[in-house]
C-alpha cells in the first residue's frame, strides 16, 4: 500500500472516529410474508413503517431462497432518460440496464452499482463514500461481512455503525420516498468507513420510477391539514441536472430535494427543472 493522496482526506469535521458505535436500534425485520392470519401482515407493515420513520434504515431478513422474488433480473429494453437538463428539450437517450420484474412501475430507471473499497491505511482521515443521501426512491444494499456503513442516527445525530447480518440486506428510504411521504419518512445521511486491512464489497440496488414521473407528495397524504412541502419535479430532469453538477459556478451546492421545498425554492433551480408540470 503506497502513500495516500491527501486529496482523499476528509475535512476535519467529517473525519471518522476509529471507534465503531453500533446502531443497536436499527431493526432487523423478517420480510417473509406471513401466510396467515392477515393481522401478521399488518404487523409487518407497521414494523417497516416504524423503522422508516425512526431510522430511515432497516435490515431485511428473508429466507435465502425467497430473495429470488426480489432480485429476479430480466434484461429488457434500455433505460430511457432525458438527453439534456433543458426543460423544453424532449429528446431522450438510452441507458442499458437490468431491472426486476416486480414492481413494474419501478422498472424503468432502477440500477445497480458495484462498490469495491480497497484496504486503506488512513481510516481516520479518509472515507470510502462521503456523507450523502440517496436521491432515489429506495435502496437495497447487499454487503459482505467486513462492514463499513454508518448511518446518522435521527435521535442523537451520532454516526452509528451498521453491523452486517448474514442473509440480510440493508434497506433505506431515499429522497423520493421522503417527498412522496411529505417528510413522514426521511432520507437519512449515511457514509462508508474504510478498513486498514480488509477490502470490502457492497452492491446497492437503487429503485426508481420512470424518468417522466413528476415526483410530489402523494395526494392521499398531503391535504389541507398537512400541506404539500415540495413542488412537483420531473425526475429525469432532476437526475440530469444533478449529473451535470456545474452549480459550482452559481456558487451553490448541487441540487437537492431540500431546494424544492415550497418554502425554500430557489429561482436558480426553478428555471433548471421547469417546476410546473
Ligand atoms: O457501501 C455501502 O455500504 C453504501 C454505499 C452507498 O451508500 C451508495 O453507494 O450510495
Ligand atoms: Fe448511499
């Protein structure tokens, strides 16, 4: 292992502690659908709802054979996304991808990433992935037994270590569910620590609706008592705007859902995303 380029060092306030504070509270939920009685299914739904509200994360356990239903890949037509961020440009481009058969609404822009974290001699200075929120609907993460994922606890703001559990996946709420639920479920910040001796592999699977979807708080959730906290945004244009990533020249951070809050809508982003459907 050679010298580490200081460009990889985190700013002092974002450097990780070498101690792992374990996230005792992150629930491990058995997702095997109870065949009967119905009440058990309600119980399962409640457990998932509570975990999404309290942590934005949970570990999903399922009998190994059953995971086939979740990761049943089928190679189909390419993913269609807008060719540019210009609101009036209707041209689209094709990304080749793989997606699950179920649920069909989430097929078009769902994608997978393969992460490899080599051993790193400065685990107190560098991170494998810096703090971020997932800009997707939902993430299902497979990981080996090395560990590295830390989640920012909603209760005390501490970075908490997610111990790998065999035969389970980590599921987390992304930005789109935060908007759909009008903030009932938050997309929570997370990051990845590196290990000085061991390499690590992880495979996040990002579920998304189609690029032409206008994302906004669901009608059955937002109402007069709970007014919509976000303006509708076009998902494809949002992604392409983020990828373009040149908001630096406007001296603002890259676009985030927080910029689409009704109270915090910046003119710069309004133009870029064509907020009104
Ligand atoms: O590798 C991990 O544990 C998480 C990776 C991650 O957060 C991401 O790729 O968005
Ligand atoms: Fe992530």
